């Protein structure tokens, strides 16, 4: 019976992978996202984490100070959560091609891989997430959509072993 469950889980994961949206779908969408231009200066973000049932578990605000030196960018994120806790994450982004980027941060396992097309950016990475005193590595598929020159929307799907465990939703606003 245990073996049958594993086979079913693997089949579902394969089917889920077959239906994935590719960044190229957004190639003609405007305004075109220039990652180095948008993530330059200071941004404010508001967000929430929802568990797999859709319940909002935590809300947060983020101030992000961004700068670039050539093709290497730094995003210094300062999170304040609804329960009063704080967190800091510093991303180092590197432009690796005309529309591709990699990213690293202390709580990212390996490298994030990013692709920009049109108004969209897709990041894929593994995040070391603290949960109840333990660290759980979760797969992140993070989509960002530039709405106008100041506003970007972000939705990240979190999964473990191919199973959906939650979503993060954010709205970024670039300061003038």
C-alpha cells in the first residue's frame, strides 16, 4: 500500500510539471520588466503567507534597499511580521544572460534561477524555512509581474516533494 502511494505521488508530481507556465508566455506583455532598473533604489512591499487551505497565516511588510554594480545587484530586505518578529534577507543577483539571472541569499539552498520575459520574472529556488523550531527546505516558484513603473505584484507557490504547501503574495511599490 505504501508503494502504491509513492507511485501515485510521483504521477501527480509529473502531471503538475507538465502544466507549468513558461516565462515566454509573457514575452509581449508591457511594460517590459528591466530587473536592474526596477530593483534599484528603495521599494516598499506588503505581503501575506497562506497555508495550503488558503488561510492567511502571517502578514508582513518589507523595506527593500536595492543597488547594482554592473551586472551584480544587492537587495537588502528588512521584514516586519504581523506578530512583531523581524527578519533580514540579503539577495545577491547576477545577470547571466540577456534575460537570465541567478540569485543567492543565506537561506536559499544553492542558487535561485530567474528568467525575465515581457513584464514577468520567474524565480525558482529552494528556501530553508524555519517552522516550529526546525528548518524545512521548500521549493519556491516565484512569479513577479510589473504592472507599471512603480508597482509589481508577486505570487510564490511553495511545495515540498511536489505537494503544494502554501503561497506568498506581495505587492511592491517603488519609491519615487
